[in-house]
């Protein structure tokens, strides 16, 4: 298959698309299992509690620092090969932790690989599909990702309770399997056939891409919405790590990962239950407002069964909310700055949101107010989505005049 003629190099169920989904599954499995395995390692090495979110902050920081360059990298080479190289960097970082290296440095390297991987994995969808198939392809991508989160998160906790070094070795193996799957993605023509590699020019180009996407009401709407969502997601993940021991008196590694898995189960259903088209993408906004309310309800629970149910609901609302916004950004971005560059700008914005929320989380750890931050953030998230929806509707009415 080839994209030399400008047509998609496959369909929704083509071998190329399946190779992308398999590679994404193993790569995302490794990312999620590795987080919990590394946190377990830090516990055994008696790192202080406040240092745990710093691990994730380094991962997120790699996205922010590399944002001006990774979109250019993704669009300058065949995206399947970019994905393979990025998974190789993740493998190196994991092996560093496996063999006794500094966990912060190793996990930061995994963040570098993830930053390079993200624009390529989403950008390639627009090269393999087109039109409304792109929304369904995003649904498949989110489904593959969430299945990996579901299995990887649980596996990370269970394996860490069994043997921390064994858990880290399995994470390294999954990145190797992801690289193998990348070999089955055809060598598509690069979006930019003659890319330059001058850092200052790339930074200027990235600034221009940010400005161009920010001027477009639809891409601005998608970037802000997805940034709010991922800020919520990273807060919820670490809220589970903090909230479970306080509210339920549980100290093992497995229970927080199974709670994370319930969110993943919900997102699979939310991503699959899509009736929204690119033309009606704003219909996802009520789900975002309800998601904030569900986080508030979850944060005051003290019993395991309703907590599981609420996390599944949060996941369903999240899947229904995020998939159309991702598809809209890829569709509009490919028409303007290139899908890879659009995703790089999105990653820059959403990881700044995540870094801010992780900083807030670190600040409140010593205050022992996990429920308070959950309630406050849930209310703030619902309000922010409502304001975004209001302004986007106003812009839409203005553009129709």
C-alpha cells in the first residue's frame, strides 16, 4: 500500500490499521504497567510520598520540552518508522530502570519516547482513513489504548505485588513487541518530503502552528477541551493512589490499579458508543459537564462497590467526550499545519494542563485532603467545560451570520 497518490493507504479494517492498533496496545500497555511498577519500586526503595507525582511530572515535562520538534519529526518521516524509533527509546528507558538505574531518569526517557510517539500514532490515522472513518478510527485507537490501560494497569499492580523486577522486565518485553508490530505498518510517504532539521526554525514553526490553530475556532475548541480532559485524567489517577489508602484502608498495589481499570472499561464503551459526526462535535460537551459531577460524587465515597460503579461512569463519559474532539483536531489540523504538528500542539497544551494539576496534587499530599481536591477539581472541570461550550456556541452562531 502507498499514499503516493494522496489517497488513504488502507481502510478502517485494513492490515495496516490493525498493525497500528496492535502496536498501540503494546506501547500503551507498557506505559501504564511501567508507571505502577516504578511506583512500587520507589516504595521498596523508601522514596518519600511527595516524590511519586514528580515521576509523572518528568514524563509530562518531556512532552512540553519536545513539543516544537516532535510534530516536525512525525511529519518528516514515515510515521510507522517514527513509532518504531519512539518505542525503542521507551525500551531503553525501561531497561535502565530494570538494571538499577535512576527511576526518574529511566521514566523521563520513556516520556521522551512517548512524546515522539504520540503525533505519529494519531497522525497516521488520517493517512490510513478519511472522512467519517476518521472518527471511527479514533474510536478504535481509543479502544486499543483503553484496553491496554485496563490490562496494563492491573498487570502493573498485580505483577509488582508478585515481583517488582519481574514487572519491569515484562514492561520492557511489551515495548519490544510494539516495535515488532510497527514493522508491519507500510512505509507511507512522509507528509513533508524535504524536512529541515534546524532547531530554531522548528521552534518558530511551532509557534506559528500554535498561533494558526489558536485562530481557528474549531481547533482551539478541540485543544482546550482535550487539555481539560487530560488534566482531569492525571489528577484522577493520582487521586486513586492517594484516596484508596485513606478512604478504604488498603495498602496493596493491586486495588488502585483495578480502580484505574474501571475507568478504562468505561472509556471503551464511551468510545464505541459514538453517534457524533465532525459537523456536530459540540454534542459531546454535556458529557464533559456530567464527568465533572461524577468526579465530585466519587471523591466523597468510602465504600468500594459504589466507587467502582462511579469510575465506570466517569470512563464512559470521558470516552464519549474525548473521541470526537480528537477526530476534529486531526481533521482540521491535517488541512492546515499537518496532523502530526496539530497533535504536537495539542500535546503541548494538554501536558501543560497535566503539569499544573500534578503540581497541585503534590502541594496537597502533605495536607491529607484527597477528597477535597477531588471535589474541587470536579466542580472546576464541570464549570470550565460549561464555559467552553458557551463560548464555542457563540462563535458558531457568529460564523453563520
